[in-house]
C-alpha cells in the first residue's frame, strides 16, 4: 500500500526538528506541544476494515507530521524583506517593459503615485495589515497612494 512509502515517525520528527531550527529560524522546539497536537489524530478518519485503530492512528500522525514538515513558514523579518523585493521587482519590470533604461526618482515617484495598492477581503483580515506593513517598509504614505478597499 502507498502509506508504507511515508517516512517513519522518527524520521519525520528528525526532519521537523531540522526544519524548525533551520528554515523557520526558531531556536526552541516544543515537542510537548507537537505531541499534544499529534494526539488529536486518533485514527477516526482511517479506521476501516483495512486498518486497525492503532495502525490508523499511527498513519494519521505520520501524515500530519509529513504535512507539517512541508509547511512553509515566513517570519516577520522575511515577510518585510519580501515586501521590499516585491516593489523593487515591480518597478524594475515596469520600466524594462517600457524600454526605459535610465530612470530618475521623479519617474519612480510618478509610477508609485499612479499605482493602486489594495488589500483584499475585509478590513479585519490580514491583507489590511499586510498593506500597512508594505507601505511602512517601502516608505509609501497612505495619503499619496490610492487605496481601495475591495
């Protein structure tokens, strides 16, 4: 069966520890919390005539760990860096697509002034906060930019 191709519980925990410390830049690993979360997987979804309760529980936990190991987490510093890169790339691509090789700050300011930066969804959702951070990181005034709430 395909489930046998999943790494072992120990391999997945090793990968998770490495991911948390290396990719997510989190120094403290709370295995008690991880195990508490894993205890939510009791085998109910996979417990059938093909799987005993214990086997279903172990498989569900391994699937959950596999998904967690492949989860992409961006900390605040990385998000801010990506926001800075995003506007630089936008400006660069715009002027390249219009065959404008040498550009001065006035032209960049004009482009930003004609650009609409809009949060998506409701004001209480994270897109409004992300737009706030985006403006803050890139020194954009909320009064100089056209903002539309969708």
